[in-house]
C-alpha cells in the first residue's frame, strides 16, 4: 500500500489546520501494531521513564494504572518500528504536507483504557515546544481502534492554527499544560476515525479529546515531523522530546503568571 497526501489532504490541512487521512494502515497491519502496542501497555516492552500519565491532574481510580498512558519514543524503545509501514507512510505524508525537508522529530503512544474517563486538556502542541524560526510541523494521530467522541477521538478547532498561540497554564498537578477552550468554541470539530485511519494537525492547531467512558480501547500512535534543520536546532538546545530524559517542559508557562 502506498499513501500519498494528495492535493486535497494538503489543501485541507493548510486551510483548516487539520485533515483526515483515509487510510494509513491496512486491517492486517492494524493487528500487527495492536499486538506491539499491547506489549508496551502490559510492560512486556519496557518503557522506563518514557512512560507517564498524561491524565495525572485527576486522582486515579485505579492506583495500578495511568489515567491516560503516554509512552514517548516507542520507535527508540522498539527499533523495528522505524522500518515498518506506519513510519514509512507517515514520512511520505509529512513531506507532502510540510515539505521535503520533513523528518521524524519524535513519536508517542497515547492510550485511553476502557472507562478510564479522563480528558486530554485543550492545548496547542507548540506551547510544549521551544520557539523555532521555522514553525512548520505536523502531527499524525493514527487510530488503532474505532475512535468516537466517547472513547476519546480527537477534537480540533478549525482555523486555530492561524491565530496566535494561546496562553497555557500548567494543569493542577503541574505535569502538563492546558488553555481555555471548549467543545463550544466556534470551529471545534470531533474527528471520529476507524482503525487504520489518521488525522494530521499542525503545531498550533487547538486540540483535545474526551475521557474514555466506553468499554472500548482507544489506542493511538502519534508521529511528529518538522524540518530537519529545525530538529537540529531543537537538539542543540537540549530539546529531544524525552529521548534522553523524559521531563516535560512548558514553553510559555510564565505567561500564566502575568
Ligand atoms: O490522544 C490524545 O488524547 C491527545 C493527543 C495529542 O495531544 C497530540 O497528538 O498532540
């Protein structure tokens, strides 16, 4: 299977700040990725400090399990992933969306277990990142399960990528960030996906997902791309998205104190 972003996808991505990728994995490939994913979640593939709780602002119902499991750099922890179809096709799509100089900046798994019930706070990814002269960036969120509003499909705010970055504040436990926004924001759009579909969003597109209140899994594999020269600049400044030391930093947190 080869995937081309095509002009419609690219047009939609640049116009709206997000776009649906009809098919990035075949059903058989989805099964393969699910099996690897489940080994990460069970701990069979060891994640060390790359595993954390994106939902740590809410007290845990189950002490043994994260509210929202986030594992940074699966492709570093399990190196075969880099050569597999998702990374090959993701890169081709990223090049079509942001330019031929795109390379993988980082990847991550974000898992919402059945009935885990914790929303991912509204945010713009760029608020987590250092300021770079070339802002081109694309994140490809790939569904390994049916993703619907009530198990935590993504919501994006159309056109928000054209607006200035919002003020972000640390979440109540200080581990993550959030900004003011809601499902009632003009342009807020739920994007349900079937397994093997994806959605691309830019670094400044506002997004969030509801808590999983269903009995369904919500396994998402996320790939982030930006220009190679900007990744070199990031790395020079010690920003590697948790590769060496998985400590979360918030770029514009001081705004919140003003
Ligand atoms: O999967 C989620 O709930 C959040 C994903 C996200 O914030 C991202 O892909 O940037």
